[in-house]
C-alpha cells in the first residue's frame, strides 16, 4: 500500500509534490466514500426544511408574547401531569 522512497535523491520540490500527491492507488481506495458527505447534507437539508415548515404552521398568526404564553401553559400542563403520575404511582419499598 505504501511505497518507501529514497528522498536523498529528490530535490525539495519533488519531495513536497510526492507528499501532497502520495500513492495514487491508495488515494483511489480512500475515495469510495466521496459523495457521502454531500448525500448527508442533502438529507439533513430536507429534514430541516420540513421541521421549519411545521414550526411555522403552528406559530402562524401568533405574536412572540402569545407563543411564549402558549408554550409556558403547555410546559405547566406537562409538569402537572408528571406530578400526578408520580403521586399515583405506588412507592416501592426498598429491599
């Protein structure tokens, strides 16, 4: 996979070119995942667009204060529900 090269016979320009280019065969083997990053970006972009569209529909026509009040009320409801579930759940004795 790697080739040993006697650098004493090469000038500095050839050394730097060899280090930058490297072995072409090994570079081709490493390029099998070349478009994976682009595919992941496209998939993430679709997810982001869908998510932001959903957020916009639920917030449509509401001011910042109205959204804050609505969200605070939802959080209070969740907290009350959680407290009720915790109180209704029988306490298990420690063994």
